[in-house]
């Protein structure tokens, strides 16, 4: 019962991770998040954070490979109808390339996948040939020792998964609170994407295609590094971040100003700059945002190359708008004369997506209150804290690291057992909105409140 599915699982994982093949649970999980109602997805994300997509992926993986276990266990009853195990393997392969993969949005024979039709189809055929071959070893499967081995493998895998889930749950829900670092360490910087599993893009063979009004060109990563570069501090925040949420971070980014490439290909009557990514994601920014001197095509984060999770080889850092438009894993950019609506805009999220003013209390205990405030490209003029029913008090601010970075604030005060509320004021004089609003469709608003200890 266990041998054939286990071999299929190992072969499929190796072809996915090493050979560049596709992994059906990944495609199905991604598709689920694309077609489910935004309200349902947003509820799951707010409840579980990034863990929501991880749980969906793991759940679909269990169901998917569980189906192979059921098939192998039922093979004696199925065999009279299919005759040969290789007919069974061919039939399952056909279900994949003609039904499951198109249902996952990748086209017949995976023709719409980044790898193209040939490679994924051949790899799936090979893995199902091996699965069929494994089904033939009836005597080998029937040995009690093999059954015990399979059970041991299952128990060990389930135990490892349980431990990993507990560790991940602790990191998401129970990680001790502290005052934020002025520069967020890369490993602590939030990560959100449309994917159940994010892509890993190798530098070899990667290039950035740039399609402008007057010219079309492309760059390797080495060629981008040879262009004049810029380093800057910039804060990113997710549009799904709730009031007081952790999906925000500040880092030092290094890369090529986008305007450098725009000047080389001509702008003309461009309205939007469209970015496309290796995971099939796309979004756009208005040309005036793209021409901003701090709009950056970044290839380094905090002094090191981007990690895969943060968009290697290249990602966008654009002042003033939420993280969903700061596209990761960029493969091309194109100048268009129309308003282009990307992946999330087609699902109802705001197209402009300007940052709302936001502030957060990180700690409120032992006579000390501290946190962060962020105003997008509008900056932070001041932060006020209200303790209980006392008047608003001015907090002490650290100097901002850049015009588009967050500001750390602090205040010494007796907060034990008292409600503590924070608000900020931007440099243009506007105060942070106090009216509570959910993240969908244009970002949350409201004042973060905690109880001091």
C-alpha cells in the first residue's frame, strides 16, 4: 500500500525541487486562493496570517498524495478494469494534463506554465510511469516488513509535521513582543504573496525584459549591477495588515533607480508601468510613481542579495503605496498607455493603494511605551499617546532614516492596567484616521490600543 505512493511522492518532490517540474498541490493551492471569494480569503489571512496559505498547501498535499495511497490500496479491485499498471499510470497522467492542470489555470499540458508544456508533461509522465512500475511489485508490497516500514515513515513524517506546525504557530502567534528594530533583520521581515509556495528563481538564465515606447531591451542581473546604483532605507507594509499588525518592516535596499531604465527606452504617452513576475503575478504603478527618484529596482536587501522569499533576483520598491504593488521576482516591465489592473485589483483591491497613516504600540509595560509610526511618502511629523482618559501626550521621535521609512517613538509613563492608544500626524498636518476600517479594499484604519502592564 505504501511503497508505490511513497516512491511517487519522492520522485515528484525531486523533479519539482531539482528538475524544475510542477507540483500539483502547489498549483491547486494557488488556484484555490485565486478563485475563492476575497472575503473568505481575507478572513483566513486575518485569522491565521501567512499560516493560512501554508495550511492550505499542506492540506491539499495530504489529500493529493492520500488519493495515491487509496488508489494503490484499491489496485487489486481496479486492475480488472484497467488490466495493466502502465495503463493506470497513463490514465492518471491524462487526468493531470487534460483536467487538473487546466483547472489550476496552467492550460492543457501545462502550456501556460512558466516552464512551457513539454518539460512539465514529460516529468509528470515519467513520475507516473515510475508509480505504475512500483504497483507491479505486488510481492514486495505484501511483505509485512515493508508495511511496518511504511507505517514508521508515516509516523515520523507526521511527527515532524506536527513539530513544524507547533514551531510555526509559535512564531506567528506567540513570539514575544519587543520594540521594533530600526532596521528590520531580513529573516524577520514580513513576507506575503499570492502563492502557497513561492518561486525560487535561479540567476542563470534570468533576464529583465524592458519594453518601452522607443526601444525594447533586456538586462541580466550582472548588467543591472553594472549600472549606477542607489541605496536607501524604505518601509513596506501589506495592505492586509490590520491595525497594529506585524506585516510591516523597514530595510536598506540597493538597486537601480527605475527612472534610469525608463529614460533608456522612452516614456512617450505612458500611463502605467506594468511589472510581471516569475510566479505569474502582475501589477502596475502610474508613470509618475515610476519616475520618482526613490523608485528602485532592488537586488540587495540589508547589504546582501535578495533572498528568494523577498523577490530574488529583482523586486520593486516604490514610495507611497502598499506592498502588493512592490512586485517581487520581476521578469519584465512594460510601458502602456492605458490603466492596467493587476492580480489583486481584478479581485477588488484598490488600484491606487496609497499608504494610510499608521502607528503601532510594540510594548507598553514597566513605565515605558514604544512603537513605530509610518506615513508612506508623507512622513511623520509627530506621535501622540493617550493613557486612560488623560490628554494626548507627545512621544519622543527618533530621526527618520529616510523620507520613506518608519519612525520609532517612545514615551515614559505609568501604564500599568491602563488603556494605551497611539496616533500619528503626517508632515502635511493630517492626523491618522480614527474611524475603524477593515483592510479590504484599501487598507485598514483606526487607532491601535493596548492595555499596559
